[in-house]
C-alpha cells in the first residue's frame, strides 16, 4: 500500500517471504536457531559500518539488523508467542522504566549515576525472573571475550575482584607458568584448560585498564593484517611469495612494516 508506514511495509514483506504457499522456499525453511547466526553477524556488520564512518553503509547495515528483528518476531507470531509490536512496546516500556529522571519525577542524573541506577534496576528485574545470582542473565551466546568481561564485571560489583592491574599481571605470570608446566606432556585437555585460564586473566586485565577486550583483539587483528599485507607486498617486489621465503626474511620485513607505522 502506498501510504504504508515503512516498518509495517517491512513486516508485510517478511510475512510474504514466510507465506506457507507463496513464500520463498529458503525463508520458509528457517527457524530461530538457523537465523540466529545471521543476527549475530549483522550486529557485527553494524559495528564495522560505524567504524568506517560511512553513513550510507551504516544505514544499509542497520536495515539488515532491523530485518533480523522482524524475522524473529515473524517466526514468534507464527507460533502464537508475540508480534513485532509487542517487541517494540516491551523495549519502550523498559526504557521508560529505567529512565525515571527523563520520563518520571526523579531529579536529573549524571552519566555515572545513571549507569549505577541502570544496573540496580536490572538487578530488580532479574530478581523478578528468579535470577538471584550475580552472574545470572549474562547471555551464553555472547562472544567468549565479551562474555568473560561481562561475567567478571558482574563479579566485581560484589567485590570479587583484583585490587588493580598490577595484581592481574601477577596472576597472568602465574597462569603462564602453569601453561609452561603443561607443555612437556602436551595433553590437549590440560593445554586447553590452562590456555583458557590465561585468556580469562587477560580479559580481566583489559577490564582493569578500562579497555574492551573484544575491541583490543579486533585492533590487533587489523594491525596484523596491515603488517602482513605489507610483508607480502615487499616480497612481491622481490618476485617472491611468503612460501618461498625464510622466517628470518619475513621477520625483517615485518620490522620494516612496523617502522613504517603500520
């Protein structure tokens, strides 16, 4: 319909794609579990678009992410659970409830005060859902680094935490020694366990330094790609490829790329 609101038009498109008789064969076959990976991927695409600074790309990726919400809501509606409007109203009500200084009579808050109040309100809501533990409600589907940081942040709120970054570094040294001790026998399960402990401590170090572990690793990934790409370029100028080169040669070129600020 020409005067249809954009969101309703999108909801109708989704309904048509899922129509049992005339819908798209691929879309009709999907369920929550098969669509979930795409939802996660689209969230990361939005993050990448933000980093790119390209408004057109951000608009496009936000649309893809919104479509994921519409997709899940449509599948829920087919099962008689809820509709897209219910999803929208639920989050609207939650935002109003968590911002009484904007929508109610409470005094204005600083950003820090709002963060504390937000966490307090979420604790109340978890209690109503019979989630009483400090770690309850941290989503299992989060990327491992992100989940580790959220879990330890929750624990820190109840004072289960290292006093400072120096103490975390001491723990990291301890975990490194334990991993080294396992190298001799090299049992896969033990190595995995000790390596996991080391990664977990590193996430805590990032938190104590007010850094996001996931973002730090993403930055390291991008830096590695830039520098290794430069190594490949320098080798190509010599008529060579990495497979034809020695490790020493590549390390020297890596150092050169690093000096170039890559």
